[in-house]
C-alpha cells in the first residue's frame, strides 16, 4: 500500500529506535516519548503536531512513493492482458510484493507532473500544493 506521511514518520522513528547505537541517548528518549505519545493520542494527530518543516519531509516521501506507484500502475494497465485481469486491489497487492529496489525503479523525474497528469490526485495536490522539489534529485 501507499504509505501516508504519518506512516512514513512512524517507520522512521521506529528505525531510528531500532538502530539506537547511532543516536545519542537523549535523542532516543525523545523518540521513544514521541512514539508512545503518538500511539496514545493517534498517529495522525501526533504527526500534525510536528513542525511544518518536519511534516513536509515525510509528505514529500509519501508523494514520491505515490508517484512511483502511479507510474508502475500505468505501465501495468497499459499491458492489455494485465489491465483486463487485475482489479485495483490486485494491482495494489502486486505493488506491495515488489521490494524497495523494484519500487525505486519507478520513481519519476517529476513527482508533481506525474501526479497532475494522472488526474486522480488533483484534490490531494490542491490540499498540499507545495511539496519539496518537483524533480527527484536523488540519482540513485
């Protein structure tokens, strides 16, 4: 499935806690407190309480992942035999089965242009019209 920004944030905090050796004890304690508070009050509410700049980082990642899914889905549905045989849930399950490298191969050059061209995501982009660079600067 496509991770929402708060899910990206939660997984990042969990990863930082799991790799505690690379962070100072004070930061780890703060992360543990943030995660516990988020789970108690609700992940979305806790995420929305973060500074806007922090939210933007995770929103950018979520939109990047969404745009990769859109490119992949367009490729799948362009293949006549696939499009006729797979429903939306099956397409999502097939996407979920891809590993990170497989998904990364579908990241478009321009996240914003990809999502605008798809049309389905116009309302999402209207709610968050400015998200990072439109172009993917990671050459990886």
